[in-house]
C-alpha cells in the first residue's frame, strides 16, 4: 500500500467553521477546523457528547454545508457544487455507516447493500451481483434474502458496511459504528474494518466513543470546544 505520508488526500477541510444563530448572537460549533484524510488512512475522532462530532461528520460528507471554509473530496469543493452534483459526488466518492443502520425495512439485505449502485444507474442484475459478493465477504452469504427485522444487530451493521463499500468509495464515514453492539459483535466489526482497509486501501474516518476501536486507527483526533487536535 502507498505510504500514508506521501498518499494523496481523499478528503481535506480547510478553515472549516459552523455557526448557528442563537437569539441575538451566534453559537460556534466548529471553529477553524483543519483536517486531511489520506488514501488508505484509518482515522478516529473522539470527544465529549455535544462537542460537534456528528456535525463535523455531516460537513465532511456534504450532508450539511459550512458557514465558512471548504471541504474538498478528491480536490472538489463540495459546497461549490449544485445539489444534484453534490449528491452524485457523495454517492460516488463517499460511503456512510450510521449508528442506527438506516436500512430500508421493506428490502432484503442484498437490496439494501445494492442501493447506492441502483441510485447511480447500474443495471439491477449487476448491482445485485456486486452487493451479494460483498455481503459474502462480510460473512452474510446465507442472509442475502433476509430483511433487516430478521437480522441481528451485528448483521444489520455488516449490511450497512457493505452498502457503504459497494460503490468502492474513496472514503467511508462512520458515526458510532459499534455504539449499539455487544462486545463480541463490536470486536468482529473492528476486525472487519481493518481487513477491508488492508484489501481496498479505502480510507475510514470514524466518530466514536469506543476507545478500543479508536486505538486501532492510524491516528486519533479529539474534538473539544469546536477545536480539532491530535490526541497523544
């Protein structure tokens, strides 16, 4: 794998700020954030509840726009794009894994995992085959036709991870991916992320309170009082 020190950034934010109106004044959530995520890097962001970690993740993923500053995904300024192009960029270059999965209850595991490909216009047969292959990779070969209600919490999280990876994105953003899992299942998710990172050189940026997971990353950053700093 290309050395991280020389790898090209896949995600870069510059002087990123997020402010909200509060009465007659402003509330600053993110204050002049600088961050570079390189190809193949695994990065954790930790910090107290209410520090703005999820807000930062939404900024990095283009789900919300900054008050000032820039977020670049493979050198493209996401805020400079119109809504349609921003959505296309997100679908092509980013994967998302949420604490509560957000799987579609009426669809099977393989249909859920294939959804980003279907949204991108891939033929259904190709999308389903690609999704099935990835679900087999994450140990769900026997669960392809099961709906989310028929899956365990760990299995649902694996479907969410497969969905995030099916488009072969440059970077996957994960918000508390082990927050609702028991210890053994969380451990299996830790191992799965490390394996997928080694094999695909996909970057992973994880917001977490799980310090065991954080310490397996290449770097740990802490968000506190709107500032992002390297955690020793």
